[in-house]
C-alpha cells in the first residue's frame, strides 16, 4: 500500500456520510480538506525550527501561527456538517482576515500581503458555486477598499523598512501568492479531470444500456421531430439511426396511426404522461418474422424536464421536449388477434349450433307430427269410420312426410361426411347435358305448379366430362330447387351450360326475392338461411347450398353467387372437364383442408369464390 493510498483512506474516513456515495462530491471534499490539513501539519512541524532560528516571535508571527489552526477547524466543520459551500465561505473569511491583519501592520495597501487578496476569489472558485465566488470577490474588494482608505488616512504607518527590504517582502508576497494560486489552479484542473472522467464513465454506462436494451429510447420535439434515438431502433426497424432523425420516424408511422402518435407527443409536451400504440413500417431485411411490412409498437412518452415546465408557466407558448420509450408489441397484438378470431369462431360455432337446433326442431317436428297424427287416425279407422280414399290420402301424407324426413337426414349425413373427410368422389365419364336435362325435367312439374317458367339452355355439343355424376346431379338439383323455391309466381328460372377447353360452366339465375348484402356474405354456411327465422315462408335445413359448395370444392371447381335484393340471384359453377384426384394427399386429408375454407370464406368475401386445392 502506497503513502498516497494511506492518505486517501484517512481522508475518506473523515468525509461526511453525504459525500461518500457520489464520486465527484467525494473528490471535492477531499480536495478541500487535504491541502489544509497537510499545510497546517507541515507548518506546525516547521514552527519549532523557526523558533530556534528566529527566536521569540512577534505579534504578527503569533497571529500567523494562530491562523494555522483555522484550516484544521474548517476541515472539521466540513467533516461534521458536509456543507461544502459554507466551508468555502468560512475559508474565504479566514484568509481575508489573515491578510487584513498582516497588511494593517505592514503598510496597508502597500503591504506585501495585499497581493494575497487576489487569491481569495480564486480559492472560492473551487466551490463551483456562483454565490460563494461572488461573496469572496466582494469580500476581497471590500478588504482592498478598507486598506486604501486606511492608507489615505495615514494609518497604519508604513514602517521603518528600507527600499531593499520592502522590495524583498513584496517579491516574497507576489511569489507566495503566485505559488498558492498555482496550487489552486492544479486543484481546479484535478477536479475538472475527475469530473470529465466521471462524466465519461456515466456516458459509457448509458451507452451500454442504450446499445443492449431491446426497447427504443427517443427524444422528440412536440411536432414529433426526433432529436435522439437509441441504437436499438436499428434492430427494431432494420435501418440506420441517422435515417430516423428529424421526421424520419414519423414518415414510417402508419398513416392511420399518425394522429394518435402526434397527439400523444403533444400531450406529453404539455406535461402529461401518455401511452399510445401504433404501427411502424419496417424494412423486410430487418424483420425477424419474415416479410412483414408493419410492426405494432407501444410508446410511453413524458416531458423531458418537469422543473423547466414549472418555470415556464409565464410563457404560454413554452413547449417541452419529450422523451419516449418504444417497445415492439407485435407478438402481443398477434395473440390478441388470434384470441379474437378464436372468440369469433366460438361464437360462430355457438350460432351454428343454435341455428341447427332451431332448424331441426322445425324440420323434424312438423313431418313427425303429421306421421304420428295420420297414423293414429288410420289405426282408429273403425272408430272414425274412414273411407278408402281418406286412408289413401293419409297414407300419401305419411309417405311424403317420411320422404321429407329422409331428405333432411340424408342432407345432414352428406354434410357430416364432407366435413369429416369421408365423402369420396367416384370419378367416371358421363354426359353432363343428359344429367342436366334429367334434373330439370324432375323439377319442371314443381315449377309449373308454382307458376314459374323453367328455361333450360344446354348446347347439344357439350363434351363428355369426367367426374362424379351423382354429385353433379345433386349440385344441379339443389341449385335449381332453391331457385324455384325462392321465385314468386310469374317469375322465371334459367339454367344454362357452356364449355371451354378445360372446364364446364353452369349458370342458374332467377328473378326471385334476392339476397341481402349482409346475408350474401354468409350464404353457404351450414344451417344458415337468409332472412329472419320467424319470417321464413319456405321449409328447409339451410344445407343445400352448403352441400353444393362442398361438392364443387371436392371437384376442384369454383362457385360464385351474385344477387340483389328484390331482383333475383345468379349462381355460377365452374367444374373441370377432367377431374383428377390429388395423388399426394388422401381424400380425407384434402377434405379436412377444405373444410375450414368452406366454413369461413363466405365471411370474408361477398362472392363465394372457391379456390383450387
């Protein structure tokens, strides 16, 4: 351990507790106490030698010796109270008092000690306080004025020193004052170097934090202009920090979010703490999630200096700068969106269940009531004395109700097979025109009874296609039956077919009631029926178009629906002339992939467009 280390440890032990936790304050206290204690101890050690060489001391010498106790008392005062500025004020008073005592007895303003008055404000400059420096300067000027006044009044006497002795004493005074001022200068330089070193360490510490923080720290004007932004912005946005200064960051804010961004900064500039979420455009090269154009950012901003705000109330136009902390919350937003989608899917499933129960309760109860009621009447034919024609009529009603129940159950079973992936396509060559004409002939009687014109336009040269003829007939029957069902008496249903090089196009149009835009977005969902349930005038389970969509998708075709309320509906089906089942995936896997599309695509587009697998 070196001598300097021992001295430093001793000085640190004398420091006030308030000065032990700040490096710069500790250095200042140490710089104040060290020269005074060492100087006083050196003077006391040299005083016996001075007495041996000089003899009995004079009054001035005794006063100088007494003054040597003052630095020790000042060091004790600072050690006990920690009042750095107060210690400097007392030091200025002690030094000025010693100078006045020596100068008053050695010629006043012409004394060799008068030059030491210059040292008083220089020493006070080490306090780093304007108030102490101003006090010391006024004290030195006051002492000089008093010495000048005393000299003008002829007191004190100039003494009996010769010119040579007076010159030697003046040289001693100038040299000693210069040496003391030099010591003060070196002390000031040491404190300044310590301050720069501590500041550099502090800046390096903050640079380390700024470089390694994932959050971005920025400093803004009220209009959003960036004055500083931490290097973390490069990792977040994938671009240099220099391009984000000024209005570079604002230019990357999503246009829809810019008002909220500027409002938050403006409110923070008025002294409020604000939090806002907005989207920032990010370069794809800096993206960790792939080609994502925008990320979600949460920004908390507050005024940079609250004290400045309190002092600027007199100036209404005064604005503060804003410091903001931005954090990437894209993952949280994606989770929230996924949660919203899951909630929507759950609500849709619950609504589908409700529709299913409501539809089935009506579609099953009505024919069952008819079957039970008429069968009971036939069972009691002897009591009721039914005629043969009545029994036949009741039997026909029971058969019609049973057929209706069978069609409902078959529709549910077909839809269940499609959604579970168990519905298989039996591909074979067949003539689409013959199948189309057969389906239209089956529905022609129902159309005539409803007063509707059913027009079929199918060219004779329609080519043979490869697919499932049973599924093709089911598609045509469901679409034409729906068109006839929802067309008023006197209306018209047109069925047309055409072929191109690779696909067959079917178009079924009617002049019926049409579909509302809101219902058109959901048309084709299982068990969905247009209009309000209590306003329906037609029976049905809502599975017809859903089954058609699934069958078209299984054939890798497309289905679109165009409709206008009160004017009619047009359904277009495009099927490949040659159906080739996928080889890479089994049928069950393919249908399982298509099922979510069947459920949700109608919610996203007005037209039901089915894409190929």
